[in-house]
């Protein structure tokens, strides 16, 4: 599994942005299955990737203390309702422990950022399985349950949107 994630990150680093059409996707034959997530959901019932096959899924690894993560959240909040009805599911996975902040802190964070998509605490096993060492880290999973693109760091809304549209069109 670590080899798959290493390949995805390596591919993401080599696949640059084009002036038109946004970032390239990992070629279909080179995609690896996404690892099932283990998480405690804050604002939604538990979700698993197996039940989401047939949809495009975004896994966004983040933290409340991460400035770049906070910069990307408004794009996800904006794009989620536009594409959810078209077959997109988005899951925010904080790498923070549920008890790392005072009671109510995370719920207030969700409210203050108007977060309208499922948010959860990623288990340490999930963070390890995806090789999370830098955040934000965003995994785009195609309709067959395979990792099709990986963004590490902040990316413009247009690139996120372009990637969503390419995957929905597959």
C-alpha cells in the first residue's frame, strides 16, 4: 500500500498544471485502489469508500491550525453543492485528535467556516495508509474507487474544479 501512495505522490509531483484544462489525471491503467478510511465523523453519519463506488470522491486531509488548509476550505464549501448532485462526495479528514481541543472547538470551526460536507477525525491508521506527512493533502478518487490525482499543498479553486469535472466525465 505504501508503494501505491508513494507512486501517487510521485505522479502528482511530476504531473504539472497546464495552461488549459488543469492538472492531468493519473492514467487509468496506473491508478491504485484507494484505501478504506477509518474515521469518526463530526457532522455526518459514518461514510465508507466501498459504498461510494460510482461516485467521484475527494478526501481532504487537513487541520484547524493549518493556514493553507484554511485557505482551501472555502473552495470546497463552494464546489461541494455544485457537484454533489452530479456524483461528487467530499470528505474532510482532520489529522487532529478529537480531544486535542476544548469541547465544542471543532463544531464551532465547522460552523464558522460554513462547512457543508462531511468532516471527520482521521484515524492514525488512515493517515499512515495515505502517507500523510504534509497538509493539506487532497486525494481525488475516481468512480471505480482508484486514486486518480493527488494534490499536496494549496491549489487554486479552478484546478480543483477542473479535476472534479474531468473525473465526473469519465
